[in-house]
C-alpha cells in the first residue's frame, strides 16, 4: 500500500509566520491555487481512501485535491496539528524576542518541557505512532493507496516513527512546504519512505 501524506495549503497565518497549531484558520487564495495546481498534477494518481484533519485548512485542501473523484473525505481527530496552547496566534519573531519556552518545540525538540495546554514533540510522535499502528497498518490488505490531508508537525511525527528516529531528529529532512506530499510504502507491517516534501506546483 502507498500512503500519501499531504500538508495543507498556505493560510494567511503561514504567510506572516504566526503559530497556528489547532487554531482553525482558512486557506488563503494562494493556498487554494496551489492546491488546484497540485490536483491537476495528481490527476493520474489513484486513491482508494482519503482522511483529513478536521481543521478547515486541511479539509479544504483535501476537498480541492479530490474534486470530481467521488471519494469520501473522512475526518480523523488524530490528524490535527500539534497543539501550541497559549502560544497559538503568536508571531514567531515576537517569541524569539521574548525567548519563550515554546521555541524548544522547533529548535530543541528533545528538550522541550511541559507547557500547560501545549504538546511536546514527543507527544506528537506518540500520537502519530498510535495512528499509524492502530489505523494505517491494518489497512495494508484493504487498500492500494491512501491519502492523508494533515499538517507539518504531524507529518514530521509520522516520519520520525517511520524512520525510527530520536526526538532530537524530529525536524530532520527537507522542509515540508504547503501542499507538499511525502509518500511511504506500507508492506508487511513496515514503512519505507519513497519521497519527502514533493511539490507539484
């Protein structure tokens, strides 16, 4: 089975570098256009099933990609972005000016301490591990290809599991641009990464 992991299109908060997390921010028009261009590039790709984070930026990306295919787009809470708690909506530059502890999520993922209301990278990795083991692996015999519409940190969590990396390597690999797709093969209960961060627009 092939597993396609797609990051949502750009939002206004992406553009100005505000932390989104689980805040529900719509796509920008640029994000919609990138999704439409990606849809055209994927016209010959086959998908048996599609799942999305319930956050609107992921769901709308999925709706654009799947337009005309007649494939149900099913929501799964586990596909949500990392929760940044009280820091959601803040500008990254302002957080660096104040040297806020949430920055460890991005710069020192293995050192991030507990912040009330927020997830650590280790918690995102664990959430993605449970999703992969309890949901994706059992689908191996039932589907040839599955696409997920989700978020950057959650995809990094899945890749951390697939590569069996340490938490300190949470962000290792190419930058996951908006609408980029990373692809894995699922065979005999094992994951093999085929590509990372492919952009089709």
